[in-house]
C-alpha cells in the first residue's frame, strides 16, 4: 500500500525531483517569484487534465533534501520523518490543498496531513 492508495488515487502518476538549495531557490524564484530556498514545491497538472491518458499525471513534487535535512535537525526529528512529512505536504498541494489561503484551509490541510502521516506510521508498524 502506498500514499496514493491511502488517498484512493488509482492510476495516478507523480514525478518526484530531489534537489539541493540552489536548484530549489532557482525554481522558487522562477515559478513563484520568491527569491529564497524552500523545502517543497508542487506543480499540479490538474489545470490541463488528460482523461484519455492512463495513468493520469497529477503533477510534480520537488523536494529540497538539504533544507529538509536542516529542518529535521532543527525540529529534532529523524530525517525520514521530515522527508515523509514534506512528501505528504507536497502531494496535498497537488490535490488542491492550500495552507496559505486562509485559516480554515490551513486547518483542513494540517488535519489531512496528520491523518495521512498516522496511517503511514501504522503501515510501517504492520510491516515490521
């Protein structure tokens, strides 16, 4: 079972890019107009759905491994946990969740993140 399975997303494809600080900053500046590094970027393909293409392309997630490692240290959590959180966070952005829009949207996204992370932890426990 995968994260996509937990969300009920069959026949969906995402692209995952692992980058460092410089590439993250470049992409953030280019696509968001923000000239600083970031931990995760998501680029949804939902605006241009192609229902005849299987699997459907949901979008791209760009994870800045350097930043995620720094955040793991700062947050006193294992790198694996911070990476998992960023992946869930990026995927939810692809699905239209937005924590920057307003408080209610942020609350909804945080609740969904929590549920997915708990489900993934439970799957880890069962696999051990």
